[in-house]
């Protein structure tokens, strides 16, 4: 047995050990498990990283918000935030546009430095400084948003570095964030995440400080840098990758070992037994026990495969015992069918020229059965010196039964033709004989004609057969829609009608079975009578033999390689005259 590996053109016998291991099932299972684990790990990493990032971010936001909330509560108790906030905002709004643009300059700082000398300012900064030193936030401060200019105005900042934001310092901010802070209803944490040029991504969280009337006078805000989140993500990613690599390798190794033990090794045993089985058969050994000697106990489909192969080995041994008998019987049947075919061919006139001593007419016929023996037949013979008997028939069914019925029908028709000169009477007598003993309900379509040689008068009758094609003295063939009777053998007591075709010198009559128009191409399209008439008219003046050859060539060109399912029988008569 030869295994074809898709990655290589070599057979198993031609492979070395390294190539076999490379294409082994255990290696593929290991690689597949590894790949699957990696894909699963990447997916879980993405999900885990997202959840971790979300949880970490929420933790930082919660810390920042709670810090701002606690600071706001303390400030309300120890200092009058409203007074300082209102005065800073009033001073900010009293500036001209030119003065506002001086923010950050020494003149600007000096202009509002008096706020830093106030006791309430110092107390606020002291409280905020205590909260800042005990937390992870980067900044905590008191500020107010100016909706008109979409700016944040700083009121108090405990920062002691050069980055301190002094009272009335301001900077532009996002209008949506301002609206969110002013419309906060207290049901959730209040925060805004934005990217700044100076600090990068930061999260600003806070709570409003309100006066006794419930109006917002300022906000206690705290900033936390999201760089901490990024560092946390890096640490999580590093730890997860190490754990995933270890887990993937462990799972892959364990899976490969189990696969080798329970699948690969048993399959290799079965493959080896199959190879030995083939070798035994090549060496002429009839009784083998290669699969029967296997002892596979995996308790799964692989064990079932071994048992099935064992049963197959036994069944093949039994099959081989009967194969010789069956082969001999088939050869006997083939010989008998070949003999039946020869007998059938010999029953039909097939020597040409058919009547070399009768120059008044020329006739040629041909039958090609779809199987070894068929149900079509034709016949012609001289009833007397002036009358030529012609018949074209098609028996229902195929194969041996049709051939037997065909031979009986041919003999009965021929015998009746010797006693009757009327085609209709011949068909009626034949129908009565066949219907009297036809338990298989078989039937035959028949076109029958008797030519009066001296005059060219062709008397015909049709029992359910195909329309004949007639050519008058060099003219094109045309289908003759003659009167039809019921098929012979269809019903007892049937009557048939004679009709006459007057042949002139050079006239031709072409009759055929349904195998010609019903020849079918691979596209399921039938040949049809139109194509048949076209083939007949390729060369109307051709001999009868060549006319049949033209039709057969046309049929073969149409059906091409499609299988022939019906007998193909044709006959052509040319009347030459005296």
C-alpha cells in the first residue's frame, strides 16, 4: 500500500526516518495543538489585557475621584472656598483680551500674587498638599471652568515646583468636558480623559464645591497620568506571555505523547499490517492473519478500526474463494452473449451488394446494438421475382429478452410475408400470433413495405414506428407522415392500413429506429429528426451505403463521448428501375 503525502511526491517506502517523522501524525498533532493553544492564548490575552486595563483604569479613576471628594468635604468644613473662588473668577473676567494673553508671564503672575498671601488660600493649599502627599495622583488643585471661553481657571494649587498654577492662570479645555462637569448629578464618578501637549494622556477627576444656594463656585480636581496604566499593561503582558508559553509547551508535549500512545502507534501497527498483507498477496499467499494478530486495546475508534480491518481480512479471504467461481461464471456469460450477438447478426442480412443480379434497386442496412445484443432488427428478401419485402422494427426493452423477442418477431413477420402481399394483413396476422402468447407484455414497432420492382410501387404499413424519409429522384429527403397503427403485440384484434409510395427512378427511402433521433449528447439534448434529415441531404445522390455513413457520422459528432443507450439501426432503399 502506498500513501501519497500532500507535502511530498515521495511514497512512504522512499522516505527516510527524518521525513517520516516530519510527516508523522504525532508531529502534526503537536503543531496543531501548539497553534491552537497560541491562537487561544492570543485571544485570551486580548480579552485579559482589555479587562485588566479597564480594571486598572477604573482603580486609578476611583482613587482620584475619592481623593477629590474627600478634599472637597474637608475644605467645606475648614475654609470659606466661595469667597476666594468668586474673587479669583471676578479678577479673571475683569481682564482685557490682551491681559489674558499674558498668562504665564512674570507681569501676569505679579498682577495676581496678592491672592497667594491670603490666609484662606494658604489653608486651602495646605489641605490639598496633605492629600497630594498621601496619594498616587500627580496633582490636586482648586479650579473653576469658564463656559464662555471654554477655559479652566486655577484658584489654588499646592504644587511647590515651577509647574505651579497660580490664581487666575488659565488654559483652554474641552467644551464637552466642561458641560459634563457642570451637569454632573452625583450618581457616578466624575472624570474626563484627554491628551495634553505637556503631560500626555491624563485623567482629570473631581467634584464640585457649591455654596449654600447650591450653585457651583469651583471644583476640587485631581490629575492622574495614564502612564501608570501603560506600565501596568506592560507588566501584565510580560507575565502573561511567560505563563502562556509554559502552558502551551506543556499542553503540546502531553497531547503529543498521548496521541502517540493511543493513536499514532496503533495506526502505524495497522499500516504495517496492511503493507504486509499486500506483500502476502503479491507473493501468492491466500490465507493471511496480519490484522488478526494485532492486539490494539485503546477503547476508541482506533480499536474499532483494527477490528474492522480484521473482519475485512476474513471477508476478503472468503471473497477470494468465491472470486474464481464468479469470474468463471462471468466469462461463461460473456462467451454466451458474444455467441448470441453473432447469432443475431447472422439472422440479419449483412452481405453486400445484397442482390447483385438485380440492377433495378440497391439496398443497404446497418444495426449497432447498445448492448451485446439488442432489440432492433431489419430484414429484406425477394418474395418472388417482382416483389421485395422490407421491414424495420424496434422491440421494447433491451438486452437478451429483447433479442429473443426480436428473433421471434422477425421469423413471424417473414413467414406471414410469404403468404400475404398486403403489409397491413401481414401486421394483423403477426399481431394476433404475438398477442396469443405474450405474458411478458412485450411489443414491437414495425415499418413494413413491399416493393413491386417492375413499377416502383411501394406498399407500406406502419405499426407505431418512426416516420420514413423519402427522396424523389435527386430531390432532398423529407419525412413522410404516414398513417400509424398500434404497436404489434399491444392489443389483439388491431387493424392496420396500407398506403402507397410511388417510387421513380433515383428515388430513395430511408427507414430507421428511434435510436437515431433519440441519440443523446452529454448535455441531455437529443439528436432529433431535423439533424437526421440535414445529414441525409448532405449528398442526396450518394449510394445507399454512403447515406447511412453520413447519418452515422453526424450522430457520432453530436453525441461525441456520451454513452449510447439505444440500438441504432438504419436502412436505405434506392429504386433504379428497369
